[in-house]
C-alpha cells in the first residue's frame, strides 16, 4: 500500500474512530477469497442511498487493497433480499466471466437506520416552571459479510453514533455522520478477512487515488440552488475526508471517477475524470477491477483541460 493511501485511510478512520463499534465473527472464513459483491445499502430515514453505496464501495476497496475483485453497491441486481445464498443476487454470471468459483466470493450486506428521538422535561425554579425540549439524531449501521456458497454469516459489525441537532456544527454532522458510521462498520467487518484475500490474477495497472463524482440529482430538485446543495452533500457523503471546497470543484464535473493521484508515466493522470469503461458509466469498483483484467478495457476520459480522449487501460 502506498504512503498516500495509508495516510488517506488513516484520515478516514480517524474521522470516525470515535464511533462505537461491536463485531461478532460467527464463522471462520475460507482460506482463499478472491471477490466481494456488495449489495445496495438498505437505509431508513435517509434518501442518500446512492452516495452511501459509493462510500461502502470505497471502504471495501480500501480493505481488500487490490487483492480481490469488488463489485460495488448497486452494480449487481438484488433478486431475493431475504436469502443468504447466491439466489439473493445476480452475481454468478459475473463470477463466471471473471473465472471465479462462487465459493471464492463473499456477499456484503449493509443496513443503515437513521432516527430522531425527542423528549420534554419540566424545569422548576424561582417559583416558576418551564418546559425544555431535547432532541437527538441517531445512526446505526450494520454490515454483514456472508459466504453464500455455504449460507454462513462470516462476520457482522455494528456501529452507532448520535448528535445533538441543536449543537454547533450539527447540520454538517447530520450530513456526513451517516457515511462515517457506515464506513466504520464496513471497515471493521472486512478487517476480519485480512489474510484471506487472494487476487485471481496479478494486477496489470497502477494503484490510483480516486474520488467518486456522483451524478447530478434528477427530478423536481434538479434545477436550481437546492439541487446544487444536495449534490455537494452527496459528494461529501460518498467521499471520506472531502471538504466543501473540493466538493464544489467536483460538482462542476459530470459523473465519473476523478483521479486524485497517479504514478508518473501512467496512462491516467492527476485531474483526469474517467467517464465510461467499455461504454458503461465508470465507477470506483469497475475501475479497480480493470487493473486485474486479463485484457484491456477502453476508457473515455475527460482531461483537466476539458478535452475527451480514449485510453486503453491498464
């Protein structure tokens, strides 16, 4: 792992290290795992499911460190959400194309609950009384790592956080805390598989530091200031450690994967935006899989100067 990647991961963990987390390892993992398939995040009380899925995907990519293929949250359709075997998702054809056996893959399932609790208390003093109100925002993320070929749950981690919505800075916390809690649970759960990952083939591409540029919101909020604010928030939820200025810069770009850092001589350069991969919308997971591809894929790339070029990768 590069020093910059270690620093980025340390910063992300530091941002959510105060989040309490509990973990239960229910079963030993297989000796060799080569892939992780992420289900879309199941969230209640928040509408940022897409951005949360990007955050979960980034956490998984950091955890496997290029030692496994990852299919990001939302890439693989869910067929039967209540099942723990491979009938739950449409992943088997993808694994076959990648020359992987189903028993070499795990399924990652994440749930996020957001709630607000409020209470009132009568305060007496000086011959008078008053009613004080208190409120609290709560987040609870649960991440399960399943081995569908055996139907076992390998590990389950739960992280929780809360904040006073009337406290200073609470508005920013309310926007970003959901992503931090989810990332904390996912990182903890996947850390129990360290040493079990074994890539299906040697990487042919360079390690890249990236950010996900989420799509512009659609629907009734798409035009106007509200949509811009909404997209800024989604960018920060999707990308750990991104500040407001960085989010504002990326908000001017179309959806894709932004290259933050690349080694000298690489075909992708700092400031590039990967828009499509083999004609499909680019994602952090699909770009990472391209590094382990036995052949080349074609990227549509928007350079920092706005020009579009095609790149054979890796």
